[in-house]
């Protein structure tokens, strides 16, 4: 997760539910080579338990070097809060570390590992580029991103991992617009995928280093029972080493 650029791109984003096609059925699909979208991958009880787990870890990390904070990057203050598990994603310069101030990064909980295995199995059934990873993927770094109302994430590349293994991304809470472009720059053309609570995106293959971001989160759309009263949680899981 390197440089986040805080562009004002959100100014052009329509309301998600007004967007053309927003009311169409959402079948599981390979959106483009190596990018799989599985709507409703997590049921509500699973969403609640992942949120509860993330809260428990965030509470125990409070006051330590691993506290959930809004990172300050070279490009400015992020609006998203981040909690690092397994490896800590550090800025200045951007890199992953296994410890800070002599303390180990909190481990990735078993519930996240389990969802990762299930996600890769399901994604591998839809994408030839992802199929090989379900047996060999090692979940080494998990980021819990909390989007309070009004927050966004600028277009960026996940480029600090040595591995080409895909990124597993789970969404809980408010509906977000996930924008995925090419590997060369932040510009169009993009795929834009509304991510509802419980959705899974896996991106790898030709799009592992694609620029991506979240220009819009629709306030007040989190379903009852997902475990979040407001905002959005995104959990991304990565293999860092080769
Ligand atoms: O919140 C999301 O859906 C995307 C998160 C993301 O891009 C990242 O953690 O690198």
C-alpha cells in the first residue's frame, strides 16, 4: 500500500444508487482478467463476527505502536483509519515491518485466515489467473480500514509486496464505489464496482498492480445486523514475501 493521492476525483462520482445499472442483478463474475467480484460472500452473522474481532483487536492495540490511526502520508492525512495485522504497513518510506519499538505486530486472527482460504477457493473457480493461489497463498499482512462517514481513499497501487499473490478484499458496512484502473497510471479507463456489505473482491493476475481507490462511500447504507452502525470496514489480506 504505497502513496495515497488525495485527488478531488470524488467530485464527479454520482450517487451510487442513481448510477446506471445500480438496480441490476449482481452475479459473481470475473470483472476483468484476474479481478473477481463475489457479491454477498459474507452473510450477516459472519460480517458481525469479523467486525467484533476487528474491534477487539483495535481495543487491545490502543496505546501501543499498532493503534488504529489515520496515517499521515507524504501526500497528506488519510481520512481512513488503519489497523495493521501480521505486518505493519509503515510510511516514510513505505514498507512492511514485523515489529515496532521491540514489539511484534498483532497477529492475523484465525477467522481472517479462514475467510481468506474460502475467498481464494471461490475466486479461483471464476478466474484461471487466480486458481493457482488457493493452495499456496500465505496471509502475511491484513489491513483493517475503517471509513468514517465522508471518507475516501485515493487511487494508488499496492506495490510494497514482493509477491504477485492476489489481494483479498472484504467489505462490511456502507456501500462503497471501488474504482480499478490500469497498471500504468491513475487515469481512465476504470472499472467501477459498487461494493455492498458482505462483498468480496479479489484482484491479482494482470491487475495485481492496478491503480485502485474508493472515491465514494454512500452514508447510511450499512444493513442492520452487519455490526457497524455507520461507516465502512474493509479488510484486505496480502502475501508480502515471495
Ligand atoms: O477499501 C477498499 O475497498 C480498498 C482498500 C485499499 O485499496 C487498500 O487497502 O489498499
